[in-house]
C-alpha cells in the first residue's frame, strides 16, 4: 500500500521549501508535489502532517559509534571487550536514529566492530541508520589514534592497509594526516603522512569504488591530503587561504565537526577532560571558526559531520551541528542541504538518498515546527516525530502538546 504525507511544509534537501505532499511506495518515494494530493485510484494511506515539516533524513558523515562521548573515550575503548563495543555501538546508533539521523559514516572503529554491527542490523537484530563504514582508521606508527588505528608506513604499507580495510568491508578509507586533540604527544598542527603515502591509499580506495577522507588539522596536513586526492578533509581547524584555494580547485569537501572542539572547550578540565586535550582544543577553536567562515564564503564544498563519540559530543545530539553551522553564517536552508543532499554527494549516494525526490529511497523525518524559522528546534528530539529509513518508520512519537 502507498502512503501519502500531506498538508505540511516540505523541505526537499535541494534548497526548496513548499507546502505539498509526498507519496511513498515500499522503500521508494514515488511522487513529491506542491499543493494538495491529486486524486488517485490507487489505495493510499493518508497522513495529514498539518503544520509540521517533512524533510530528508539527516546524514552525519563523521561519527565514532564505539565511543559514548565520555570525558576520556580512549580509556573507555581500551577497557571494552569487542562484544561490549558492538553492543555500545548498537545503542549509540539507535540514539542517533532517534534524533533524526538516517545515515551515518563511522570514521574509525576497531577489530571489525562496525562490520559486525552492520551485519546484525541487516539480520534485523537491531535498528540503526544506514551505515557507511571505514573499518580501522589508518595512521603512521605512533601517529594520532594509534591505540585504535591500523599503523602503516610508506606507500606500500599504506596500500596494504587500505586494501585490508576494503577487504574487510569498508566503504571509506580513513587516513590520519596530522596530529590530533585526543592523542597524547601529538601536535595538531604537525603533518603525519606524506603526500606519496596517502596517494597510495587514495588510489586503492578509488580503484575499488570507495571514498577516502583525511583527519587533518594543520595547514600542511590539509594541503598534503588534498594533493593526495582525498574526497574530504575532516575537521580542518587550522585551514589557511592556500588550503581553501586548493580545496576549491579539486572539489574537496570540508567536514567541519564544529561540535567536537566546542564541547571540549565548553566542558573543560572541570568535567574530567585531560588538561592537554583542553589546551589543544582551546588553541584551535577561534581559528576553526574563522577558517570555516572563509572557506564557506569562498565556496568550498561542505558536508555535515560531528565527530560524535569524542568528549561530550553525545550520540543523539548530532543535530547540534546544524545550529553551529548557522551560528557560523550558513543560512538555515543551506545548513539543511549540507546535512542532506550535499552529504549524500560526498558519500557518492546522491542517486539514492539526501533529498525528497521521486525514485529515491524513502529516508525522511517529520519535524514538529519549522526549522527554517528556528533551526534550534532540531536539537529537541521530542520534535522529531517520525524517522524512516528506506520507507520503514523506525521511530514514531506523538506531537508535543500545543
């Protein structure tokens, strides 16, 4: 039976908003139009959504499902068995789904945990968003994330590492191009892989039809990763004008993860975060905001990611990132497009998801209110009334009392 959603505002993910209707048949959208539902002979179940908003499901291109957002996620991960880590990942995936996330790219797990979660979801053992997986992130020996990463050195070593993760089932190859905030003894501005090393891994990803991304904070690391041909720069907190120009020339996406650095600075040492972690975040936050604004103004391609799982960036609060995008100068409509159709483009899934258009998968949410008027309503999950992935309504709650 077909289902029609009528009489609400539709934000289609491509930059358009209108009062209209959407018809879903099985896992696909069959029709989207403005105005009233046309007369049809087909058997259609009609849902009147009234003053509410229908929009594509939100895509988060950078999460870590194995971590809870505790003050020291490294310690938590070290103490978890793989079995517990799979269960933790399943719970965190459900929390994100409950908040309106219908597709997740996990940017670094361990020991096949993310692949086990996907297999469990495919068998109906748990409910998750659509999962795009990276397996283990690839770092240099002793580089950022080494306790949880796959250490590799030299072009041949990177090539083997990328092949191993693709063999395991990775959709994306995650590279560590610079030091990081959470790893002791690493300088966030210092480059860690050479262009030649990363190029080898990127070539393997591209040959296999996969994407690649690079954790990169420092100016040199960002440029090295762009030269190597990655699809996206993750974080990019210290980006400079030359890096922006290079990203523009090559069409490289920026996944800004503003939530992560903000939450470390906001909660700080008093919440139990290690002092060196706070210090590094504090040293980067102003340059992050300034660099993002310059990149956005210049026209760098953007996709949405949160780095959920790092300290106090909690699963289920992913949509905070849209608020931060707006705070940094992105209009609400464009923040929604970045988080839907533009993110789908980065993941090379725009032919299937990211917008409400006929023929695409029925990944959508129903929101109580108008996020174009107040983007902050998306932070309140009680306003996310319905979440559907591939036409299956996986989350449903009553509207708030008026």
